[in-house]
C-alpha cells in the first residue's frame, strides 16, 4: 500500500493539474497538503513583509474553494502554517511515508525547498506544469533558448506551437491516510480587502473566464489592453493564474475554441501573445536561474542605491507626480494595477527617482494580488535593463504617458480624490 503527500503550491486547482493526477494514480492513500510559510509575513530588508492583505485574502478564498472541491471527492486539505521541512517531518512520523508529489517551481527559493526535502530523505516528484506550452515541445533546449522575446516567439510560431492540451480533473482521489486533520482558522481579512473586485478559487476563475469569452471581449483586447480603469480593458486572468486556480493551457484551449467559433483577429492573437510572454519569463529561469535575482541581473552594473526617504514617497503615492501617485495609491488600495501603470510607476522609480529596482520588485510582491515570481522578476528586470532586452532598459516619459492614457485626468481624479 503506497501512501503519498500531494503538496499544493501555486497550483490550487484539480483541473489540468498533471502533478496531482500523477499522485492520484500512484498512491493508495493520498494526503493533500498546503503549508503557509511564516517567513512571508516577516519584514524583509526593505521593512515590509512579502505577502500583503489583498493576496492573503485571495489565497484564503482559493484554499477554501480547493478544500470544498477535495471534500466533494471524499478527500480533504491538510492546511497548516510552519517551516516546510518541519511540517513534512511531523507528517512523515505520523504516516510512515516520505513520498511527496508537487508542481515544479523553477525559482531559487522554491527549488531550494525541494532540494532541502530531498537531502532530508524525502522522495520528491516535482512535475513542471505551469506554462501554456509544454517545455518538452519547444524547438530548442531551455538552456539554449533565445534571449530576445521576439526570436523566442518567432521560433515557437514557426513550429506551430499554441498550447499543451489541458488534462481533465480526477474523477476520484485516493482515501486519506489515518491522520488527525488540523482545524483551520482562516483570519477574516475580507474587511481589509474591500477594494478588491476579485474572488479567489477555481470556480470563480472559471466564472470570470467564461463571461470574458461569452461577452466577446477577446475581440477588443488589443485596442483596450492599455486602459487604466475598469474590469474589461484587459483579461484580468492574472490573479487566478498566479495562484494556479486556473491554468494557462486551459485558457489557451478556450481561446482556440473561441477562434474556431468566431474567427481569429488581432485581439485573440494578442491575448495569446501575452500568455506567451508569461511562458517566456518562466522558461528564462531554466537558463539563468539565480542570476535573475542578482542586483545587476544579467547586466554588468548593479542597481541604484536604496534611498528610504525616496522610497517612502514613491510607495505611498506622494511623489508630487500626479499619474505616479494615482497609480501607487490604486495599488495600495486594491492590490491591482494595470500593466501599463505597472510599467510607468516602475520606470519612474528607477529612472526619475534613481531607485533600487529590487526594492520596487519587493514592493510589488508585497502589494500585488496577482504576484507571480516569474513575471514580477521578469518585468522589473526588463524595465531596469537588467534582463535580456537588447535595448537595455525602458524609461517612460511620464508627461507623454499621461497625455496618451489619462488625457482628461479621469484616472487621477479617481485615485487622488
């Protein structure tokens, strides 16, 4: 009789979860586990934690939804807070098993956790599953992938790659091992997150995605994607993708079905194009790993010096530059910011305030509802000129951006009122 643990990480769903499916097929008894890591709530060197209230509420909702789905299939979720190794050592003592299945996360800290468990004698089975494209199907080895996104995209398109076919959800889950389940005390943080329009969980993800396609919003994606106000200017898939409440492959499959039904156009192509950017930032981690987390990134020069006083003005939205202040206040209030505004405020911090890009990236990790380690790191490196972009940095002209994207001041009026 094989007993195994399934360690949920950033894959809080049952549908299109090959790693969980593998665990279900391989084990006679399976314990689904989620571990809240207290170090995320401790202050960093910058003076604030790594997870803020908005993402915490969304995570709590997503875990409640996951538990509900597991219980519908006769299973449950073992949800605890603690150090990853300590938690699994205690579970091993109770269940007499050292077999762990999980998704593979190719970022330094997450790889370190798996290595630590392996060195402690656990049999680890990490499976890569968070990209739209199957890593094995790419026209190049990941360690030799093109540095420049355009070349990456052209090779992918030349091979005719669109997405890897999503897997079904399991029809049944092996029974739980004999173990006492912890009683869950999820903090009521919902009052703190009143500014959020997003509800966590796989069912909420499907509801949002379905209405997005039903309302034919992909058709206008390219024209509206740089908007600043409302829910419909971009897809808003990112919060659910970041926690793995849905998969990029399943969205791309629905997009392909949509194109069969209504025809392909610029909007549908650009939606796929943005999902490909998401993959690109993921795959870069296989090539460059920890170098993406150095102050100098892939460049030869380190980041600007950190200035706490300047950072306080930028992060609180008190720089005196109205568009920047509006953006930073929206971020703090809601945990969300349009892609265009993320680029503008990041550029302002790096180039106009001579700020440390790593501090900016850390602030986004703390504030963003849809924080994703790969995309956050990739985008900050891109703006700072520390990544693979041959142009070496992307400074934005704030006056021009204001004229282009908020000419009538409506956005600023909302957030500076």
